C-alpha cells in the first residue's frame, strides 16, 4: 500500500549558459546557481551538487535542533553544523558515501541537554532520508 504524500515539493534546474555545467536552480521564489569546480571543467559559478546535498543536511540539522530547543525551553543560543563528505570503500568493495556532521552548540547547556540535542539532530528529516534511502522515478517530458 502506497502512502499519499501530504505535500509534493518541486525544484527546477536548467542550464544557465555559464560554461558547460552551469545551472540555475529555482526553488519556489529562490534562485541560485550551481556548477562544477574549474578542476572538473566547470566555471565554479555556484556550489556543486554535493555541496547542495551537504547544505540540505546541515540546514535541516540546525533547524531541527532549533525547533526542539525552542519548544522545550532549552537555552540554545546558537548552533552551527559543518558537513563533510567523502567516498569510503563499502563492505562489498564498492564506494560508499560518508557524511560527517560536526555540531557546535552555544549557550548555557547541561550535558543532558547537549546529548538530547545530539539525539534530535539524528531525527532531522534529511538525515532520515539519507540513511533510509529513497526511490527515484525518472521520465522524459
């Protein structure tokens, strides 16, 4: 039985004409550029696709912790999340993506509050999407 999604979101990406890989990303009313690094033949006119993916994980992590802290009255003054990506050999010998999150929490937080915020970080929807995997349907239009 397939669940009906409560909300379908859309992002449109099209070539920008700025070099061979430059893209324009439109997400609602937000417009951003994307590209590959010059070392890969791009012009570096914007973040590369993995930087967007890592940004999504970092943003979702920080936002999820903020929402929880605000709801529970936890005195989180500020947080920041650094995300690192690398390819590691998997148990089957094939490359496996590895994401590392480095979370900085500021404020008068107890050890218990810090641990709870760390646990909440793992509940962010993007983290859950990445760890469980996704289905991708592709069609020509």
